[in-house]
């Protein structure tokens, strides 16, 4: 490389015209340096990870261990259905030209460990819950009443009930014996 540059300077001096140095010699040198540095960094990272984590030991796990059995008993997903009596009867005149009479039974799904707390709160706010459910049914559109899953109505009832109780006790709403009569 140095000899090529010296030759280029010598030719420049003889002819008076500048001769360009070879263009790609510096690129490959820089590329090799960066690639070498990258390989060294990757090897160091691999060694550090190996030192921190090392080899894992083969540990025999006893499925009858008390710690494992205790965690299996903690089931936060178990729920209890609580009946909200008496049956709901309401008239909806917003959804169509005539009136729609709606009647149904309402059950709330509550985590099992919060069922007692929900029953106390339900007794204290029985009329507010009933009023909010009737208001939701009266304000429902025909699409919401025709939905086979009643998903919008169930969501609104769950949200309003949790808002009235000032806690997120209700995880689901179950509507049974749903009857709709149009006049």
C-alpha cells in the first residue's frame, strides 16, 4: 500500500497530473476490524452468559411436594353464581315504533372468596342495582335486544353494578329466561 502511494506520487511528479490512490484498500481494512471486534464481543457475551447461568443441575421434582400441592389449591378462577331476585320486567319503547316488553332472571358471577362480601353489598344497594338494570334495558337498542348473547347489555350491567358497589366484585353476568314480546 505504501509503495503504491509512493509510485502514485512519483508519477504525479513526472507527469504533473494527479493520480488517484486505489479506492477500496481502506474499506476492507475497516470491515475486517469491525467484523473482528464484533466476533470478540459476541464471544465475550457468550462467556459471560455461561458464567452467570452455567449448567443446570438435574433436580428430581416430587409431585407430592407440599409446596406444589399448596399452589394447586389456590384457584382464583373459581366463581359463584348469585341470583338477583325477583325477576326483571321492563318495557322498552326506544328501540322500535311500538313497545317491547322484556322479562328475564339475572345472576351475577362473583369470585368464590368474595361471595360473602358481594351478598352484603348487594343487600345494602339492592334498589340501586335494580334501578340501573331496568334503566339499561329501557335504553337498549333493538340490535342489543336481538343479540343472542346479549353481550352489550351484560357488559353494561356488570360495569354499572361494580360502579354502584364501588368495587370490582362482579366478573360476569348471566341472563336466563330472557323473553321479549313486541307490541
